[in-house]
């Protein structure tokens, strides 16, 4: 995981593994400035997907990881945030495991907690919020999520992939009982 965008928020382990890589397969939301620090001999493969646009399929990305690793390359898959928080890291891990390719997951700081922190909003706060939930407002294929069932599940809701449908998201949450001024 490359962290939430600030290149200084990648873990020390993540930075070290990037410096040791032969190949870096990078997502659109990964902190791109980290690529500037790579040795010029490192192969950088951009697999970023533009919303509603063209890009490699998940199967193509997984095949690329397997191919480069089987060729004896040290491969780093650089993703934004944490690879296991709406980052398809689980799908890629399954593909590598199925191919018999050893791998390691290096967690990253998720925007789900970093963005509220940067804005000065604690996701939990004694006496106010004892729980929080991270929810994708957009499901596979671009379908909107049914937020009614999660609206009351936590004190604080962190919604990712919600910007394009913010009005509908707010309407769903209000209809499900969340305060309109929240």
C-alpha cells in the first residue's frame, strides 16, 4: 500500500521494497512521486484505470504480476491507500497464490482514516463515536451501494467512491435515519 497520496505516508518497509524492485506495477491512485525515486533500470508498468474509461482488466493485471515474478523479477504492486481496502489486493493475492507465486502484502495507510484525520475529524471520539464503518458507495460495475442497511451500523460512516453520487448517497442515509445536518 502506497498510502493516501502523501509520499511520506508510505511505510518504511514499502519504501525499502520499492527501492529493491525490478518491476513496479502502479495504480492510478498510488503516490506517483515515489516513482521519481526509482532507479532508471526499474520497469514501471502503469495499470491505472480511469473511472468509466479504458484500462487493463483485473485478469490482465494479475497475469502481468505472475509473468514478471515467474521471470525472476522482484515485483512491487504499488497501490494507493491499503491494498486490502477496496484495492483489489485480495484478488491479486488469490491469483498469485493460485499460480504458486510467493508474495507478501505490505499494508498501507488507508484514505478511509487518513482523509478524516487530515480534516481534523476523528473517526472515533470518547463520548461521541465509539465505532466507525468504511463503506464503498459504488459496487462492482458502478452500481450504487444500498446504504440503508449500514446507516445505523456505526457512529461514524466513512464513504469511499461516493463523490459522483453524493446527492443520492446523502438522500439514502437521511431516509435511513441519519441526521440531515450530519
